[in-house]
């Protein structure tokens, strides 16, 4: 069993966690959903938005996208020190 599968048992929907991504997003948030081996996070307002945050033009049919919120993060990236140079995120 891999580390993320083991770690996933430690986290549940509605848990408040510290998250980070390899693209310099980090901060605290609440797990909204666990899907496909990742935790989808609702980041708190003061969380830092890194390069995995995309803003689309006003009037665009596409909504702003943020990796932790819309794609999720691995369980190994929850409640651990940030490592923004982590490979294969």
C-alpha cells in the first residue's frame, strides 16, 4: 500500500488541514470532498495562491480555477511542511 493510501485514512471530509502544492499554493483549508485519491480543499481566504491559480477574463464562461479547490492535493501534501519543488504533483 502506498503512503497516500495509508494517509487517506487519517483525513475526512470537514477536517481543517494545512495544504501545499508544488506550485507554491499553501495555507489552511477544509476538506470538501475526497475524490480519486485526492483531497479537494476549500482554502481559507488568507491562503496563498500560487501558479496553480488561473484567472479568466471578465465575462468568460470559464470560472477561475485553483488546483487545491478544483483538482485536489495528495494526502502527503496535507499537514506536512511545504516542498514547492516536489516533483510529479
